[in-house]
């Protein structure tokens, strides 16, 4: 008899515009339209290629931890499938 257990994950508000996922060990920008908010794009609507370029050059300062987050990337369908499988 096989037993399966559900993974217990939590999202943590880092209070600096970041949400941390402790199961996937990744951070998300809390502002879903940060490209517009940051002034990078006038309306926040970009092609995938432009969004990849933007994410690749994004540098976000976490003032609570005095650290700069600069290894951003966009999710892929494979990343999303793994996330769904883990939850």
C-alpha cells in the first residue's frame, strides 16, 4: 500500500514588494505590473521577448535584507507544471 502526502507550502510577504514561496524556494514580485510601475514600459504590456529581456536585466533592492535580487526570470510551462505537481 502506497501512501502519499501533500506538501505543505507557504507564501511569505517579505514586506518590501516580494512574496517568498518556501516550497519552490523562489520570490515573486508583489506588483504584477512592475514593468509599468518601475517606468520600464509605459503600459506594462510587452512581447515575450521584451519581457524576457526586462526580467533578465531587472535588479530589485530588498531593503529589509540589504540585498539586491538580480537573478529574475520568467516562468516557463515546465516551471509551472513542477509547481502544480509540488502543491
